[in-house]
C-alpha cells in the first residue's frame, strides 16, 4: 500500500508556542499549574499535561486564589481575564497571536460603531473569547441560511470577521451571501482564517484526489481537524478522523491502494508516525512525503511568561 504524508500537517506555530508555554510555566511555578480550557484541542496533549500535574479548568472559579493560570491558544474574553485578575492570579497568556489579531480587529470596529458579523461556530472557545471583546457589537453567522435571517437593513456600518480555523470554502459561501445582501459590508484588512488552517486544507485538497482513503489525525473537538475530514469527503475521498492508531478499523482498507495521512494543527507528529508504522507492518508498501506548501512561521513565547522567567521586566 502507498502511504502519502501531506505536508504541511500537524502542529502550527500557535500550538507549538502554547505547548512550550505550559512546559516552561511548569518549570517556573511547578504544579499544580492551572490552564483555562484545553491548552490546544487534542486529547493526547491534554492527557500528557494532566499526568505532569496540570489542572485544566472550564471556569476561573475552579482556580484557587493567587495561583498561576495559563490561557489557552484559543484566547479568552476580557471578562475571564478580569475574573482571574480579581482572584489575584498570575496570568500567562498563550493565546495564538493570530487569534489576538481578530480580537484587536473586533475592538477597533466596535469602537467605531460597526455591527460585527462573526463567521464561525457558536460556542467554540475561540468564538466565545472573540465575542467577549464587544458582546453588543457581535452577531454570529454559522451558515449562508443565517444571512437571510439577519435583522440589519444595510444602512448600518457592518464588517465581517471569521474564526481562524474555518474551511475556506464554507466561509466563502457565507461571505458571498453577506456581500450579496449587504454590498457595502466591509471585509477585514487581511484574511482571518490562519495560514496553518489554509495550508493544511490546501494540501489535502491537492492530494486527496490521488488517494482511496484519507486519515486525519486529530481530536473530534479540533475544528481544523474536522474541516480537513470534510474537505477530503467533499473531494470525493472517504475520510476518517482518528485520535490515534487505536481508533483505526482495518476493514477501512479493503481495496485501498493509496492512503493519504494528514493531521490537524493540534495533533502531535508521533501519533502520525505510529499509524504509519502500523500500516506498513500490516500492509507493507512505501511512504512518500508530499510537500505542497513550505511553512516557516514561529511565534515567540508570551511576554507574560518571559517576565516570569526574568527575561523581561
Ligand atoms: S490553527 Fe492558526 S490560529 Fe489556531 S493556534 Fe494554530 S496558527 Fe494559531
């Protein structure tokens, strides 16, 4: 069997930064270290840190006063930040800079009196955090059907923003519907769907047509992993989202000559390699790395962590 490994796949710069932030924070403050929400949406990453003594919380009320708390890559609302400050916690903000960019856009447009239409999934941590920057200014748009139900006349100042991990194709359908109904709607100064999401989707779209089956390594609550699975299926290729090798069913491979493997932006590479090993062991064959897009993006550790390290005043 031929195994194609999509490149790029797996960890993005934001996930690398967030994981390294928790590792460094443990070295400085020890454990228990509190992290608000999963540091990145991956079961293996979370389990690894739980074993090291990290406590993941869904509410700031769960954090004892005065403790150190890390905010995850998805970002948080100002309300969460203020709650944590109010409990005398030390804050380490591992929000991905590309999520922060969307927050900054939201604050700027809200201050200018815009109605902000956020294209994204209601309830997703990133969307909750972004909306929290200016709750009165936001309306969430999840589908093109939602556009017809919007209460605005078009006389308002309107802008759309997008969640960073959407499918470009799905977002474009909604954007087209928004522009059709509200021709004067403003678009963000630069694309909000992030480079890592875009590149992983582009690679899968380019490679899926040569495969009989696509395996996406990632957790079910990872938005960009779910999107990779959908894109493969929309390209006409059967696809499965698996957390690791234990979730693979071997009857999937009957009649399969070529399997494409990719991984969501929060999935560790060792999980991909374990799947490759299992497939080679069972079916033999060759492994090809298919380089579709080169990536060279790196984010510095958060300033709040560097201050704790004593590297910055
Ligand atoms: S997927 Fe994009 S927005 Fe999310 S952490 Fe990675 S680089 Fe940042």
